[in-house]
């Protein structure tokens, strides 16, 4: 039985767990369509872009690339998919605007309220592969009340590299078992759990749209499984 | 004439500028006196401890010590002064409690209100020689509404090493002239200004007690000079 009394900090995956990257790209895509006179299936565009996320980070994890921030990995992936969507004629300002959409993702409806409640009792921090500027810009726009920004950039490594989780614990001055890692992705939670962090699965059944087939259920071993971050606040009596 | 329109983020020195380290050590010293049955001039104790702050950081700046967090530098300095105050008989838990008083410093009366107003328009971040855990613990206790924690630890260097200011700008994705450095210490502002940051002096005329002789006035070259962080919010129309 999980006892939350020993928890001091909650660390959150961000893309998919706290913010709706797919819906946000689709929504902003409608503005790009209008401003640049292009017709694009923005859902397919969002999915194609996101499908290159892990392969791009793998280049850093495997040493093919040195430490590289996510804006630059996003841009490499974007440059690769633009021709597939007939967007290779866009001017550089337009491409730059599209590339930074990840700084402007909208939170899931429960995220701000849930985090605000949890922040009253716990340190709440992103533990994201997004870099500091991206996470700060997103938080300022969306009202996400982080106490401190942890994750890939301070560790100069990408999840699920253990360095990312261990650097966060070290910077907080906490043992790993004083931290609850919150994510919508079982692979992220498994990596955290292997290092001694407690884990909470949040179900985001439409992160990949209505046809999503992965991460619909928590895998065995998580301490908590919830539908929303507000439910997590309920469960922790915040 | 300083135009604040180009400013995106405000970075703050913390010890002395945002929090009253001397008054806080004196106040908590009264608890130690009661709990440990000791009689100490806590003002002299606070001053003696703080006087070793720059010499300890100089060991890291000069390469005599590798990167070392402030908790550990504080402890080296504390171990040195304890005998001078007849406190060398304290047990390890008591010494550890005293050493972490820097995590529990009280803000100046204007700090929380001023930062809360400034946060509405700007990224507000500590740019302190305090490490992340210390700054986070202090902020949670005092209600300091930081957006992100920057400073010595992410840069693995101590102010006024240029690396600290430049790492903060780099992590925020900003040019140095988009940042306003706020401090009660002219030396900190001079180091920031040399790198292109804008600067604001906050007068903390009793940081070192009623007999303070340094940093009573802003030196030439600062963009703004204010009495409080609330006045800074007024000046920036927040």
C-alpha cells in the first residue's frame, strides 16, 4: 500500500501528461492555414512530427549528436516533414513560428487547477524533455504554477536516461523515494520506478487522438492511477 | 533613458536583496538558544558566518575546490566559527539544523507582494549563489513565486563569474539585454552590466544591521534604483 506521507515533491512529464500537444498543434495549424494560405491535415501533421520525437532524441542518447535542445531537434524533424505536407515553400519566419508551437501548448482542462492544489503541499516541477525556455514560456502562457524547472536540460540528457531523474532528485536534495513521478506514459514511469521514485499514471486516452492504442491503462507496479491531475490532488488530500 | 519595453525577464539576487539573512539568523538563533541552552550574540554570529561567504566561494572560483554547493560551503564556514561562539559542543543534529537556516530565511516585507505583481508580466527568477534545493525550500516556506530557479548551480560557478549570468540568459533563450538584474549589491550589478544585462539597485540599508556602510547607494550606471521590490513593480507599471 502506497503511503504518500513520505512524498516531498511531484515531478511531471509535460508533453501529453500536462499539455495536449496534438490538439494544440491542430488548433494553431488553423491559424497557419489562414495566414499562409495552405491546406493541411493538421492532425496528420502533428502525428508525423511527433513520430520523429523519439528518433531525434535517440541521436542524442546514442551519442550521434552532442547535447541538443528540443527546439533544435524539433526543427530537424520539422524540416524533414514539411515537404510531405507541401509546406517546403514557407518562408523562414513561418517555419520558425511553426517550430515554436511547442512553447504554446494548451494544458489539459484539469492541469492548472490540479497543479495549483498540489503546489500548496508539495514541490511541483516539470521533469520533461523540453528545455528550460520552452517549459517557462509554456508555463507563463498557460498559467502552470511550477516551483522549479527540472528535466532534460539541467541533466543534459533525455528521458528515459536515468541521469535525468537522478539529477532532479539531486537538485531537489531529496531521495528518489521522496518523489512521485507523474506521467501518462508507462515507459517513463518504468524508468523512474527502476530508480526508486514512486509513480502515478494519468490516463490521457486521446493524447494521440481518438484512435489511440497505447498507454490506455497503467501497467502493474504504479503506486497510483488517476484520470486527471485534479483526481491526483483528491487522492493526496490537497 | 532606460526603456523597459525590451525586458522579458527579471533575475534577482536573493540573500540580502529578497530575504533578510541577518534578521532571520538572529530570530532563529533565539530558538537555538532556548533549545540548546546556549547564550550567543546572534547578530555577531550571523555577521561572522556571512563574512566567510565570499572567502568560501573564492575557493571554488579559484579552483582550490571543485564545484561545491552552498550548503557545504556554509558548513565549512560554520565549523570554523562555532568555537569562537562557544558552540563547538553542539551535537551533529543541532549543527545541521543551524546550517540549514539559509533554507528558512524570511523575505523583506515588500518581496512577496512585489514579485507577485512583477510575475504577471515578466519571468521572475532567482539568480542566486544559493543552490536549487535551498532556493526551492526557501520559496515554498516564504511564498516567493519564482517561475524558474536559475543561478550558481545550473552554471556550476559562483557570481560574479560571468558564466552564471550567461547561463541564465542562455537557459531562458534571451539576449542579455532582455534581462533586468535586480540586486542590493553594486558588485553583482556591475558584473551583470558588463555582460549587457540591464540593472536595478534595491536599497537594503540594514542588510548588515544598523551600522551598515556599504551598498547604501547605487553606483553610476544602473538603469533603475528603488527602495523596495514593490517600488520596482510601480516603476515597471505592474
